[in-house]
């Protein structure tokens, strides 16, 4: 009886350590330019989108150069351990950005709850300013996302394949 209980405990304990497989419903090849005060990348890569997670991979000469995993609460990379989104903003973007800004950019969704969205036939644009904290022009047009913040010196351009 004691052995059976131990075996059952062991199975439950080990199964708790097994992570669920990443299920991505959309996959796009993309040309990505990521320029921040701490990162400078301009390469081809892939964006894998799931309901509650995104994986970004950037390649150079067929070798993975940079990976970023974005979940509902955290951002993980080979450059740093998993951190919360607010910490990512503080370390790599701007502490004045909302926590979900990086995810919204890679998904091509409006920023800051759709504030100042101007809809166009092939997407939308946004102009967002807050004193000397940020001055953002963001557009999602024809599978291409462009984010430019002149105050924080951040440029992100993502051109997804149409597939």
C-alpha cells in the first residue's frame, strides 16, 4: 500500500513538471527591424502566434540569432531569464509604456486600448504622445507594422509574409 501511494505521488509530482506543448495557430515569416537603446537587429525571422503566447525567432545565415517568447505575463529570451513585461519595458523599451505593448506590436493590434486609432482601408495608424515620456507613431498597414518613438529612440518594423 505504501509503495502504491509513493508511486502515485511520484507520477503526480512528475506530471506537474511537464509543460504543455506550445500550440501556435499562426506562423509568418517576417522581415524584422528592432532598434532600441539595448537591441539592434535587422534580419529575417519567424513569428509564431498562439492564443496566449507568441514566439519570435530572428535568423542570420540560417542560425538562430535571437528568440523571444511572450506569454500573458512574461517575456523570455536567451539574452535574459524570464521577466515580467513591465521589467522588459524598463530594461529595453520605456517604463512609460503599458505592459502589453510588445505583444500588441507583434500581433499588429492597436496600442493603449485603441487610443487615437485612425482606421484606413488596409489597416490603421495611431499617434500617441505623452509630454516628454513618448512620442509614438504606430501603423499597421498591409501586413506591415511600424512603431517609431522619437523620444525613446525606438524603431520596430515588422513585415509579415501574406501567408
